[in-house]
C-alpha cells in the first residue's frame, strides 16, 4: 500500500510516495530525493552524520521514521 508523505525540504514542498512505511527519513532524503549531503554513518544515531533539522529541532534522520514527520519542515546540510 502506497502512502503519500508531504514534506517541506530546504524550503521546497514535496509529495513523496512511499511503498514501505518503515522507511527512515535518511533513506527518503538520500535514495528518493537525491540529497546525499546527509550521510549514513553508524545507522544507530551515535555518530551524528545524519543530523537534520526537523521543524527547527536537531534530530538524527537514521532514527526518524519518515511517515511520523508528515507535514514537517526539514532542513538538511544542503539547505
């Protein structure tokens, strides 16, 4: 079942169709949108390479489920 994820990423509104509800925000940013500045380091939230701002708050994108942030404003290192 495909679900639509609505995000504002670096000031641009995007609607992303997700096939897997378990996709992390990091995977969506890197693999679906092509913003590779946010890095996949330890994949456990310890190294900080995947840090993004979600509605102005710092968060590890590797630990954040993308669908749980529907409607959020995301700022990556590219932004």
